[in-house]
C-alpha cells in the first residue's frame, strides 16, 4: 500500500510551456506582427508541439511496457507465493 502512495506522489505534474513557445504564442497574438511572421511562428509552434507529443507518446508506450512487465512479475510472485503456501500446509499436515 505504501508503494502505491509513493508512486502516486511521484507522478509528475503537467510540464509548463517553455519560454520560447510562450514568446512565439505572444508573437502570433501581437497585432503589430506581420501576417507572414505570424504564420511562420504558428507553424514553428505546431512543429514543436508535434515533436513534444511524439516524445510523450514514446514515453507513454515505454511506461505501458514497464507496467506490463511489473504486472507479469506480480502475477508470477503471487503464483509462487500460493505454491509455497500449499507446500507449507502439506508439510504441516
């Protein structure tokens, strides 16, 4: 149970938007910025965000694999525990 609490405390919060992306967002929203520059900034933001999404998807896939492995280890440990308990009961009777 304490392991679950420790894991829950370790879950990272949503990462903040980087300063350069924030500057680009501000540049896009500025009324003084020419349209071509706004479009270039918007495209740059989109590309960066797509890269971040891709990175997060890779990390999520890796985390899912790790969870699957840990679930398998837990099932194996539970099965082994049952086997050992059965052996112990047989020896005691």
